[in-house]
């Protein structure tokens, strides 16, 4: 079994990377707005919630998008999947080999 996903998977993921990042940022920003709009919390509590949200979100962005190389693509795919960004449509564009490897790693 190859150590890296096939070239076509790499090319596809490079093509959709910015859309995936935009989707994640839209989700993060929407959650931040919900925190700020909350009438149940004081301004100080909102600040604390927002601070934690940004820190946690930054970790997710790093997990999914930092060190984006072909040699790390499989781990990035797992992270994208874990954070609900890799849709079934994305999966259909990946090779059967990569899909099988993701399933095996996810089940591990």
C-alpha cells in the first residue's frame, strides 16, 4: 500500500481546500456571533466564551489546514472528516484506495 494518497486525490483536495477553509470559517464566525448575541450572559462572560471559542477554533483550523502537503494529506482528511468538513460528495471524488484507508484509520 502506498504511503501517500494518489496524485489525483492530492490535486482534488488542493482544488477544494479554500472552500473547505471558508466553510469552517463561516461556521466559526457564526458560532462567535451566537456567543456575542447571547442575552443570557454578561459582557464579561461573553468575552470568556468567545476567547475559548477562538482558541478551540484555532486548534481545529490548524489540525485541518496547517502543514498541508501530500505526505500529510491522509491525516488532514481524517481531521476534516472528524470536524464534519469532508462531505460524502468530497469522499466520492477520492480514490477507492484513499476511501478504504480513511475508513480503516477511522475505525482504528
